[in-house]
C-alpha cells in the first residue's frame, strides 16, 4: 500500500511525503523536525482495489516526542458490481418493447442466471455483485411473446470495462406465422363431398 502524509505546518514541505508498506504491511515515516513546532498530518493509505483510508489531524509534537503509532489500519476491498443495461424496441415500429424478458447467464467463473423485465420504455438494468480481478463471461437472451428471441453470447465483463456493459438499443423482430384455414364442404342433402368448390 502507498502511504501519503501531508502536513499543514508551513515548515513542512508542501508536497506530500510518500512511503510504501513492506511485505508485512508495515510502514515507517522518518523525517527531521523542528524542535518546539507542532505538526498536524493527514495520513492517506491507498491501495488499488481497496477503499482509501484517511486519518485527519494526526498530531506530532513535543508531548508525544514527535512519535505516533497508528496501530493496525484495516482496508476494505472495494465492492464491485456487474451492470448490464440496454433498450429493446420493436424492429418495425420502433416502439419500446415493454415487459420483454431479459435473461443473463453468467458462464464464467461460476454459472448463475439473472432474469429481469424491461420497463415501459423498453429499458432494462441488471445489477449483481462482482469479485475484483475476475473476468465474467455472459450470454444474454431477450424474449417476448410473438417475437423472435434476441441472443448474444460470450460477452466479457472485467476490470477493463469496470464491470459495466451498455448494449445500447437493439430491436426484436416479429415472428412470421402461416395462416391456415381448414374445413370440409359437403352437399347439404346427401352429405357427399363437393369436389372442386372454390
């Protein structure tokens, strides 16, 4: 982790001092100080993929012999979210496809399925927790009654795209159906089939 120290005393350097923690997570800052001067420091502990910790008003003076032990400082991993969004419309009319079913299948690192419906404007947003430094592979299926399914496969979400994927606007195509009318034509008196009726 990187430890930055900023002092508000005019005798201290304006730029922050930076030290790195060692393999055991320990750090030590040592600098020459002016006797009789009170120093107040802001200590920031920074590590990628962790929430930055800041200690304000760390006082170093003659009373504590210019020595402060911060003790153990615990860092929490940043909470990551998978966010997949998009907008679904009818291909022919451009009207939003409300209540379409959007199913996302996470296939890597572990299998998981998430299903939501589009809102009145045809938009959807899927949010799920994510583990940092892992690549997620997903497939997406959008389905609605009377429409062909819209399918996307092998989409990647990782720290490179901040675990976010906006699919933008895409359209559903109506299913083509065959119209079939069947029947039988009979003579009313004899009940014999009438051949060649048009």
